[in-house]
C-alpha cells in the first residue's frame, strides 16, 4: 500500500468515526440521555448529550 493510499484510508476512517459520533450524540440528545466524557485535565464527567453536541460545534 502506498503512502497516499494509507493517508486516504486514514482520512476515510477519521470521517467515519466523526460521523458515527455525531449520530450517536444526536440519538442520545433526542432521548435526553447523558454521555461520559473525559475533560482536558483527565477527569471523567457525565454530561447531557445536548451539552456535548454544543461543545463540539464550537
């Protein structure tokens, strides 16, 4: 596999993961559910999916 093919594959994987995360958050927000996230300082928190979606949009 060439370097370009590897980079293209990695790009497709990254876009697929991003799309899956967005869809999961939308579904959880629809049902007023929470998600578990890790903050920049390493602490684990439960936040609403709506809050997680708004922080990703920024």
